[in-house]
């Protein structure tokens, strides 16, 4: 599969040249594992590696003696610190504290659970700190964010997170809240199976429609997603693929964790029978057995028997026992029928049969368990099982591709995705009372039945005079103990708006509410307006007919028939608006979205926007304040950790510096640079300071501040510095001297030749490049340089290596440079072109701009040959530049 991903990359990641390109992160947040992928122009498209170059990260966060750990580091601590390591949090994401889900979670988790103010699950650490599930997941998201940022070399903000398709709004809210707390921004949520389908379609072309089932058996659930792949253009397969989810079957309770649970029960029974003690009384022992159960289960996937062995499980007892696959399978016998059931449910939902299915793709770790795989094979036939998808990574890669297509910054293969909502969503409201005393009658409409396409909007029309409220409910229980009321949206300002319309001549104005099932699966009122036709045309007549004048209460209802609301807008391009609403603080309507545009069919004066106030009486998404608070709690930990890391680093650096200094002092070899270049007294002073520092580090190292570690090092470095300097000077001296002598020599050579030429030219009455005065000047510079050099080189020769040098190599270089500059100025000079009076040339010692112009006016001559005299020195310095110019301009 890896190979085909590479191909994908090449073909679909032609990037748009924009300066604002941002990368897209995808996270497949599972119960056991986190997988992430980063889509960034210029980076190979692959899963993100963790710090140990692993392709998946254990979904855990924990504390060990106050130090926070993630992934495998945290999971490894689970049995030592059962109350401080949190795992399988996805299991209780958005779950009501009083639900069966939480009871089941408590069977395998040793965490102390508490109820939050939002009636969801909180987890308590041994030090009493409490965290919401969202906060603990946010920590893991932020850990992934950091990995991604290290890989990207820039900030990463946009994320797509996979969720099981059966996730209710409460659970989806929890995911989005965690994303926001972590500092990421929700681009979209995508259902796991749909993500696999996207990944599958990216590397394939479909010439005819095909149906495939994605069978995903994970840690906490089994989901079968039936997907159709249809070519967008029947004539050209390369036009793109339309991926459409046709039906989904799921089981929220049967998954790897349940199997682990059964396995642990086997081990518990064995232990209890053998040792006549109840291991369930020992938290740490149970945590160890939980880990062991997973290990034994994995062994039994490939073997028919396994030996379980845990040293010092509890009460100092070493546990050892043999488990057979048969025993395991019989402990799971009641589950057998459940493994394949989601496939049948998905087929039913789609109205298809197995004959219509091309293949069944297996994904998720639990599909490795033989009894699960066998159940699927038995149900669909072994020949339908496709093993050509990457069971672990295709969801996250698909999510990344989906994110890339949403962000519009990547040129991806043309793929259109239509997903569905799985839960029947009803909207209800009270009919307007016919008389003030009559009991209000409640009217309920199945607004988004199971199987409704996501990204769908439906508009309901109400004949109302006053503000009223829409109640959103799941028609059926999502899971035992979960609430059904999703949200209540009050539409306000009705009377004023209607009055206003009536005043302007509208007859029987109405209220229209647009309800949305977003691409990410959130239900909300996306817009509400008062609407009336000012001109009395046929539509008003129609409305009148529909509502029968609106006089009686029973006529109040609005939407035509239950399943076919008056107007439905479905548009894939509305994905933007749905995702933005899902990521907004409260998934209530955002003022400006695509819906508004669509409604412009009606002339503007005829509609007045109404205010919608949405409340969440059951499990509410976190409020802005709650999220801010959570974020600052997390940030405080991050800052604390960063400060601690800085201190650790300062301490380690000081420590290794001290050891290095000690080694230098202890060096037996007197020719070693440090020894050679230092005085006895200096070494003694350093040694004393060094011992002080060692003592200080030992006594106070644990309570010292970061700055103290730095100060200690800086003061020692100050003592070492002159010694290092001497050594560096000794090292640099020969080269500096060579350089000085070379310019000395070159200048001498030049002068000799130039003087000869000058004489010859004078005699032949030819123009010369230099005057005698100029050459005399150069000679003086040379002599100055020479005598300085002679004097100080002599002095330097008598300086001992452990004494400070009397001349610095930097000064030698600077002086050589002066000579070089003087030489080059004359050397680069061009020959004057005519027999101009010499006086003229003398008059212009520096070739300034006007002089150049004059020179250029002269008859062209071949440029001077540039060899011999030029010392092949590397630093052909910029200072020469202006001088070469005139000559070259001539050409
Ligand atoms: C499904 O298969 C049945 C029987 O093979 C066939 O009649 C039907 O047209 C197929 N449906 C689709 C949507 O392909
Ligand atoms: C009512 O109508 C007037 C114009 O007739 C307009 O200026 C005013 O803003 C309207 N009020 C509302 C609430 O729309
Ligand atoms: C001086 O430099 C020249 C040319 O770079 C080199 O050949 C020669 O070996 C050097 N002499 C010393 C003493 O560095
Ligand atoms: C400078 O060069 C001249 C001639 O090449 C030489 O006699 C003299 O010793 C040199 N001086 C130094 C300090 O190298
Ligand atoms: C001296 O003149 C000769 C012959 O014209 C020429 O090749 C040489 O470069 C001149 N030397 C200098 C230092 O200009």
C-alpha cells in the first residue's frame, strides 16, 4: 500500500502557489490508539511519526511523580499508577455519567470517575485534581499538534478528526470541544468508514458503480459502512468519483475492549481459583491483568494456546497459567452472532443484498482476532474479503485527504463525498393555543430521519404571532442512559417582525426556520426569518390555501407531510457553512451562511431575520468560558513543563560543563592545549571554583533556579575564556603571519616592476598608469607594514603559550588589509589611452566618477593583463570593485 500512497502524492499534491498555504492535520483518535497524518505542501504524505518513530501512539495521558507522560510512556505506567494514567477515554467521550457506557468503562478502567457539572464524566487523579474527558483528550490532541508542528516546521491549526458514524451530537460536541481546548481548529469531523472510503477511492478509478462494505472492528465498537463508488462522468472515469454512504450498521458495545474484558475474566477466575484470593480487590493487580489480557488475546490470534505470566501480580504472588483459544472463544460465544450483524444491518439500511457488494474491506485492530474474522468470512464469503487496505492507517490517511479537499489548498483527485446521519432526529413545537385557556398541543416532525444526507437543510414554515421554541430530539435512545433532547431553539422577535411586514402590506406573513444537519453531523437551526409577500401574488394565495387561514389550532402545522418537509435544500457546496457551524462555540446558527444566500430568491424586503437562542438542557457543549478555563489550565501545565525543561537543560549543561572542566584540569598531558595555555594560578582558581560548583550542585541543585545554573556556568566560562583565547591565537598566528608576508612580498614585487615600467614609459614618452609619487606612497605603506611586522613578530616570539599574546591576529589581518588595499588600488589601474599630459593624470589620484568618464572617452586599448603580480589570495575583497569598474566598462 505504501507504494500506491506515493503515487497518490505525486498525482494529487500539485500545490497552489500561495503564500498562505497552511497544513492540514488529521487525527484518527481511537479508544486504544491515535494515528495522525499531516498534509503539508512539500512534505511527503504519510502518517505522522511519534518521538520514537512509531506510526501510532497509544491513546493515553498520565502522570508519574508529577511528570506528565503521553502515549506508550503513559500506558507503561498504567499498572504502577492506576489512578494517574488515563486510557480508553474515547469510550466515555460525551457519555452521561449515569449511563451504561460509564458502568462498562469502570469494568476495565481503574480511574476514579466523578460527575462533572455538565453531567458528563470527569476523572480524578491521586492528588485530587479532576479533569474532564475533554481536557484529557485535548492534552493528547495538543501533544499530536506539537508533533505535527515539529514535522511541519510551522504552526498547525486546522484539523479533521475521525469519529464513529453512530456518534451522537453529545459525543461530536465533546470531540469539537477537545479540539478547541487543544488550540486546534475543526475543519470537519469525518466518519471512520467514510474516511476509509476516501482513501480507497484516491488510488482507484471506477468505471461502473460499485458497492463496498468497510467493516471496522475497533476497540469499543464494530461498524459496517456500505459505500457506493460512482464515476462522476460515465464516459470518463478520470473525471472523479462520487462516494456515497448508503447504509451503516453498528454495535456500540462489542469490540476489542469487550474481548479483553472476557479474557481478563478468564485470568481473574484462574487466579482466584488457584490462589483462593479475590484479585478484583487489588487495583494494581487488576490493571496488570488488563494489560496481560490484551497481550494474551494478541498471542491467541496467531496461536491456539498462550501462557499468561505476570510476576508479582498481587500479594507477591507470581501468576502463571495457560489459556487456549478455545476457552477464550467459548467465553465469547454469546458475542459470535454480533460480529457480522452490522453487515446485515448496513445492507438492510441501504436496501441491498450481498450480491450487490464487490468487496468487504477489513479495518481496525479487532479484525485480527480470528473469531471476528471468521464470523465475517462466514457471513460474506471469504472471496469477498479484501485485504488490500491498510487496516490501521487508511482512516487517518482518508481523513487527511478529505481535509485537503476541504481546505482547497491542495489539488486533489476529484472526489465528492455524501454521508448520512444515523439517528432519527425529530423537531417538535407547541401549536399556538386557539384560546388562551386551551392546553397547547405538541406537534412532532421527523425532520432528519436515519439515513438523511449530511449537509442537508430543511425549511419549516410556521404561522405564528408570537415567539416560539423548536425542540430537537433523538427519536430513539442513542445508548442506554443517554438523553434524547438535543437542543431547544427559541425563535424570538416574531411579533415585531410580522407586524412590520403586515404594516408594509404583506398578507398573512409567516415564520420560516431552516434546520440543518451539517456535514459533520450536527443539528441546528441555521436560520429563521419572518416572511411575507408584499405583493399579493399567487404564492400568498397558495399559503392561504395551505394554512386554511390559520384560524384553528389544528391547522397550525406547517410542514406538509411528515417525511417530506416543504422545502429541502441539499448542496455539497454548503460543506463550508456546515463545518464552520460545527466548529463554532455553540452549534447554533451562524448569522451569515449559505442558507441566507439561497433564500435571496425571495426579494429582500420580504424577509426579516429573526433571532434564534439555542440552549442545551441535557448534555451541553462546553461554553466559551468553560473552554477558556480548560485551555488556561492546560496552558499552565504546558508552561510549567516548559520551565521545568529549561531548568533541567540548564542543570544538565552546567553539570556536563563541570565534568569537562574537571577532565581538562586532570589531564596528565602537559602539552594538552588547556594545560599549555594556562598558568598554574589560573588552574588553581578554576579548580577551586569548580569544586565549589560541584558542592553547590550536589547540595542545592534540586532547589536552585534556572538562572543560578546559568550564572555558575557563565562565571566559570569567564575564567576559561583567556585560556581559550591564547590557544586560538597560537593556532591562528602562522596563517596570519603567512598572509601578512604574502602581501608584503607581493607589494615588493609589484613596486620593482612598476618602477621599471614607469622609467621605460617615461623614456619612450608613453602614458603611465601611475605617477612616481603614487609608487612612493605605496612603498611607504609597505615599509610601515614591514617594520611593524618585524618588531611585533619578534616580540610575539618570546611570549609563552600561557601568556596573553602581544599582537592579536585580528590586528595583523587588519594591517595586511591596509597594504592590500593600497596595492590593489594601483594594480588595478588601467592604462590611459592617449598621450595626455601626465599632469592631467596626476591631478586625478582617485578614479572618481568624472575621471572615469574622461578615461572612457579615450581610444580603447586592450585591457591590462591580470596575472603574475596578483597574489592568489582568496579574499578578493569588495574594496577592489570600484577600481575595476572603469576598465571593464570600456569593453
Ligand atoms: C442488487 O442486486 C440485485 C440482484 O442481483 C439486482 O437486481 C439489483 O439491481 C442490484 N441493485 C443495485 C443497486 O445494483
Ligand atoms: C420595520 O420596517 C421599517 C421600514 O418600514 C424598517 O426601517 C425597520 O428596520 C423594520 N424593523 C425591523 C425590526 O425590521
Ligand atoms: C602560506 O600560504 C601559502 C599559500 O597559501 C602556502 O603554500 C604556504 O604553505 C603557507 N605557509 C605557511 C607557513 O602557512
Ligand atoms: C617583507 O618582504 C621583504 C621582501 O620580500 C622581505 O625582505 C622582508 O623580510 C619581509 N618582511 C617581513 C616582516 O616578512
Ligand atoms: C610592465 O610592463 C610589462 C610590459 O608592458 C607588462 O607586461 C607588465 O604587466 C607591467 N607591469 C606592471 C606592474 O604594470
